[in-house]
C-alpha cells in the first residue's frame, strides 16, 4: 500500500506535469472507483488545476471552479501519465483527459482506490480524522508526548494510527523503529523523552530519504511515469533475514501486519 513517500512522489510528479493545465473530462470504468458529491454542479469539467496538496495518504487536486478531486490509491492504485496511449489497460478504473490529448490513467487491481469530486467546502467530509503531518514542525516532542501519554498499545501500531500521525504504513513503521533502536512491542506510553526524540528525528530522516529515492516499489506502486521508486534498495529491516549488523531478524504479527525487528539492536 502506498505510504507517505510514495504519495508525495506521485504528488510531486503531478505538480510538475499538471499544475495550470486543464482537465477536460474524466472517464470512469468501474462503479466503485468514482464518487461525485451530491452538491456538485452538472459537470465539474473542463477545469484548470490551480493547486495540489497531500494530506496523509490522500492527494487533493484543487480546481479553479472551487471543486476538489480527492484521490486515495487504496492498496494497489497507481496514476500513470501517458501522452500517446489510447488503449485501456485491464485494470484501468478511470482516466482523466488533460489538455485534449494527455491522459492520466488510474490503474487499480484490487479496486480499493477512490476518486472523489466535491466542492471545496465539503472536502473534510471525505477525509478521515488525520493526525499530525510527520514532516511538519508540529510533529515534535511535545505533540508526541501528549499523544502517547495514555497509550499502552505497542509503538508500532501507534505509528501506523492515522489519527495520531498521518501517512505512515507498515514498511516505514518497521524501518523507523529499527533505525531508532526501539522494540516495536514497547508500550507507547512507556517510551522515554530521549526515545521519543529519536523516533521523531528518525521518522523525518527515513521519510525524506524515501522521498528522495522516489518511494518504495515492492509491489504495485509506481511513479507517474510508471517507473519504479528506488527506496526498496535501501530498506534495512523490512523483509530482511539479517539486520545490517548481521543479527537474525525476527518476524512477528502486530495488528494483523508483519513486523520485522532485530532483538539485539532494538531492545
Ligand atoms: Zn541487529
């Protein structure tokens, strides 16, 4: 599932290629993918893209006509910009027509992805409760200390809780905890200030490195030019047999997800 660095990489690509361009129309090929707000005027297109932003794992495309397109990639969704192709791929669920001839294909094998079009004022209705952005200044020691004070759940589960920190998923939660030398089963409320500071700094470092490497392509995630990201080559613990220091990695289940950790490095 795409996490913050993957969604940010896609957003950076869209911003570079689409900002200021006109969406002429949107074709939909699957009844689960597209959702139109009831208050939407007859056709929101054509419309100029004036701004794009990311919130957690959501992409928001703001249009000149005061509507917003919200995109969530779900488990397997990807957006591919293709200027020449006319054929519809087997798993294509929707397609934006940009400036007459360009096409932004929404391809999604599992169909958990969503495209929502709504007036700006209704955007919050479609977003779940989202916590702090981990790359913002608001993700700091006082925020995290307060947020975790009464949380006895394992820190790994807490890192993936979108209501506390927006955008982290399984891969990055594993990587962050390894690099911060924190055992994933540690009850969140028992972490020291020193550990919390290390966790915050490591989170920012890992996410920034992953964005720089265009995200992690282990399964379906691709950039908008359909190329793979490169951060899968820099993972230190996720799906590894040995940690970088040569200790055997342990694999356990937490909240139904696979946790990889080193019992020696992460005490
Ligand atoms: Zn180790």
